[in-house]
């Protein structure tokens, strides 16, 4: 699992007009999974299941 910033730099993620994160492979907006025991928020693509972490 890589960071959201690294995913944006590599091109596996993009932002739409409203600054929402989208998976470039599927073209779908990412969902958010928030675990209170972790330092980061997990962003998941509902289509392909790829995951990225975003620091809070």
C-alpha cells in the first residue's frame, strides 16, 4: 500500500474538478475507511480493490 501523494505523482490516482480522488485504472472515486487505531486513513478503489494511505 503506497501513499496518496505517491499515487498522484505516479499517475495511478487523479483528482476530478471537485478535488475528489479517482483511480485512473477504473475511473471510479475512492471510498474512505477510517480505523481509529491507525495513524492514516485508508483510501480504497471499490472496483479493483487497490488501496492507498493518507496521513491525517
